[in-house]
């Protein structure tokens, strides 16, 4: 077959492959657990020959050697999301953050962020010469299709996942054959707070709902309380291990989904080896690019769509801050607003912001009079629907500012309710007097 000859001709070492990266290039790096670890290490090793290479990505698991102090003449990180391995670089102005909704990110590749090189990770080819992007389709596939040069790490241990998640060998300019485990995430610890939040959220999920869930203790806690539901579906930015039990129980089957019936639809995955084994060649699991999965007009086609996301803080107007602590960029907006808006437009849709009532070991309230000075508003007060803490549910959609504040104070931690009540009195006392209340 012609593709086999092409594959052999383009096989090379990582060290040789990255010589095609030139000074001044913009390099888009594969996402999350799909980050091409071997290629990145080879690129860092070649740093003395490179200057001002821009590395663009969202979450990127691994050591991130290009982010170390002293790398500034060679590499500059431009993040659409900030994570643990690049947060310090952004704080110290050795890297940048670009605000962008997740579903809009691929659109930048044909406008403000044209791609010189895509560094990606894929599976070995199938009998027809197609490789799967494995656990990260998201912006990785669009970047590969826009790039002038595509350098692919062909990893024997990458799960094969279908959907719109394939690329032909002929579209890969350089191929590096590897075999190493995919990055795994430890299972989250679910405490009493998360259990209570999960139980509250579960009461908002009806039979036949389609869910969007993130990763962590709260999403997994929600899943724990859905075992008595029927015919749930998944249309989510991502999912992790917590979903597997519900699929095996038959609770999540996608039978009543409005689109992609029977499919577990996502744009990327992260979790343990159990998850990667579950999704490998699983015909139920389909990954599609993020400009499709996360587009609000696609999300809204799922009737009874329920999105569940978290945040850093919520103010008394219902403004949600999910990405920065004051001026400190902590993460990114990701797909939160994509799904909040998509769910709000869906027939019978609901969006939930689920968050513990406190942070810093109980020293700080997450329900606050005002967002921290300089903090970004991730989900506006016009978009927010439900806010859930361990103390209950506040339904804010269609409520006045006064009603919102009252509802949020009722689900705040009791230790902080007095100061929130004082702010409520300052803010609304004149209004109450004027109307004779």
C-alpha cells in the first residue's frame, strides 16, 4: 500500500524531526494527556539553536522544560489555559495568557495565530493508513490541519478513539515511533463536602438528560448519586474515570440523546489507565474537534442538557470568577461559558456552578460581596443559572439582584453569612426603605 511506503519514508528520530522547527516559529503543542512528551524534550535539548520560538497550547501535562527560568531567549509560552507547570512562568512574565473561549481557539489558527509547526501525539496507523489523535482531538486536530509542518509522535500505547479524530499518514511530515504510557491523573478524594454537593446537583438531573461534566472530586461525586437515573447521555468537553461505572450499569446509554444517540461525545479525555483501557476501540466513545463539541449551537441541540462546572468565587450579583485570583491568572475560561450558554439555549437545559462554600481550609468564603479586585468575570450574571454548595441550591436565573444575594447568602458557609448580610444591608437598605419594606 502507498501509505505504508509514505510512513516508512517519514519515520525519523525525535532529534531529527525537531530540526524543522526554526527560530521565530509558532508551534502549537498537543493538549493535556495527549502532549507529545518525547518531541518536547527533543525540542528543549535543541534550544541553543533556537530563538523566540512561541509555544502555544492549553493544558500540557509533563515537566514543561521549556518553561524553566533561563529559557526565555529560546522559548516563550502563550497559553489559552494556565496550569500548574506554567503558572509561575506567566506570573513572572516569562509567558503569556490569551483569553479565549475553548470553542473559538481553532478559529485563531486561520487568523491571529497561524501555525508554523504542530507537535502532536497519535496512534500508529490502521489498515487504511489513518492514525487516531487518541485522547486529545480538541484543538490538536484543527492545528494539525492548519500547520505548515506536522511532527507526530506515533505512540503504541495511545488509545485508539474514533469520531472525527483521525489523520492520514500522508498529512504527517515527520513521524517518530514511540511507546510510553499516557499521562495519568490520580483519582480525586471525595470528602463529605463533595458528597453533599454531588447529592444536591443530582436532584437537578432528570431521566434522559445529557450531561457535561468536568474532572475532579465534585463531578465524580455527582456521578455517585445518579445510579437511580435512566437513559442519561454524555456530550462533554471531557470526561474521566467516574463515568465508567454508570456506563457499565446502563445508566448512561445515550438512548434519549437528541444528537449522537448512543455515543459518549467528548473532545478530550484525562484519567487513569482504567479510563484509557475503557475508551480504546470502544465504539460508544467518539471524539470531535472542540469547535464542534463546545459550540453553543451544537450543545443546545441536546434536550435536557445539564452542564456542571466549578469556579473560584461567586459574588452577590451572581458573577462567577473561574480563572483568576485577582490579577493572578490561575487557569482559564476553558469550556465553561460554552456549555453554560449551550445548556441555557437547550430545551429543558440547566447550567450548574458547583463549588465548596469555602477555600483555604475554611478561611475564605467562595461566596463573596465582590470578586477580588482585578479578577476576570468568567460567567456573567446574565448567564448564571444554578449555584450549588454543600449548603444547598441557589437558582439565580430570572431573579433580581436582591433575590440573588439572598439566595446566595443562604448557601454560603454559616461562618461568613453575617458579613454577607451586612453587605446585603448596605447595598439594599435604601431600596428597601424607599419601597416601604
